[in-house]
């Protein structure tokens, strides 16, 4: 089939390649002309046969919103837009409603796999109408990993990104758990080979996983991670997972703690702990450490 792909960065560029390798035609647009097949979104739309399918793979938030709006002006009734970025699921509902006013369909696709996707395939969690999803199934099949899993039609519009959001919340929790275990082992007075403990866990254990494999890979590069600062960013999915837990009254203590650990990682010193230290000093006369 033929598909338009908007956004040819780390994810989109590799996805274009994987779709092409499966024998499909991709017309790619990116603001960077060195990456693009066409010079504008208008040219991309003109290059595709109707009814068109256009996959958006740009950063979530303003960039995705602006692309959906521009496409809603350029596309015709019967065309289809797929958002494969890490958009918040509530944005999908807005975008589907906007496009529906012009009889343009919308599918949301949570995409997992990162920079390894070209080689291993991308896990896809999609939301939308059966008929719309069926139209792009050949492209989903090209992108997904080989084998029976790695693709799910999760529900109506927004369900794909909701699933991807929960996937990322779980990702936060698992990573934090490995990280805490790693620090604990590194701190133990009698343990001498933490990296090899993690390597041994890759086979046979209850906690073997791809994230564990990647941690071993990182420890092979830098055994004590001494070249990396203990600072972790977040791009929104963890926060949205915690917020969804609050909205639905579902307790998510592990995921929430892992999100808060990232916030703490960004502070040189802890303002709130100054208050705790000051209070201990006030009520109990406990010593405080003074700023130098
Ligand atoms: O499944 C994946 O392929 C990853 O989760 C991917 O989506 C990305 O690496 C995250 O967006 C990072 O998210 P944070 O910046 O929030 O850690």
C-alpha cells in the first residue's frame, strides 16, 4: 500500500525504512529537507492516491496538534490520519472529533520499540474503528515484530495511546526497581561483582526481561555507571499514568514512586528535606547540617 509519513526523526526515519523493506511505498515529509521525500505537507498529500492514509510521527503536544490541524485542511473526505507519536489519549479524542467534521477518519497508535524497532519490529497498540484499522493493517503488519504478538486493537479512539501510556508507566516502575536493586548491591560490603549478578539473572530467573538485558549492556559499557549523572528526564507518559490512576481511583504507588524518583534526581539539594531537618531540629534539638 501507499502511505504518507510525517516526521522522519529517530523513530519515523526507521519506520519509513521498515515499511519500505516490506514492499510498501512511503512518501515521507520532515521539516528537515535532508530527510524528506517531499518539500511540504501539501506535496505529501498531492503525492498520495485517494483515499489517503497519513501517519504522523512527530513529538507529542503542539507539534502533533499543528500537524493534525494542517492535515485536516489538506485532506479530503474518506482519508485517514494515524497518530503514532506518544500523544496523550485525551488529545486523540479531540483530534478524531476535528477530523470527523470533514469525514476524515482517525486511528491512534502507541508505538514501542525505540531505536531497536528497525531491527526487532515495533509493538503497536491501536485505537479506532475496525474498518479504519483494517485499511492500514498492511503497514501495521510491516512494522510489528515477527510472530503472533506485538499488535493489539485495544479499543476505540484513544485506547491505543491509553495502553501505551500504561505500558510506559510500567516501564518506569520496572526500571526504578532494577535501579534500586543495583544501587543496593553496589552498596553491599560483601558483594564484589554486581554486573555479573545482573548478567546471571538474564537466564532462568523470575525477573529476566529486555530491560534487564539493556541494563547489562549499559554495565558492560560502564561497569559502575561512573560516567553518567544520576539525572532522569520524563516526557509525560508517567505523569499521565499517575493522573489516570487518580481520575479512576486506581492506586498506582509503584509507578508514582518511580515518577517521583525522577523528579528527585533533578535536584542538587532537596528543599523539602531542609524543612524536615529544620523541624527535627525544632522539636528534638537534632543536629542539622549547615550549608558551607
Ligand atoms: O516503549 C518505548 O519505546 C519507550 O517507552 C518510548 O516510548 C520512549 O523511550 C519513552 O517515551 C521514554 O519516556 P520517558 O521520557 O517518559 O522516560
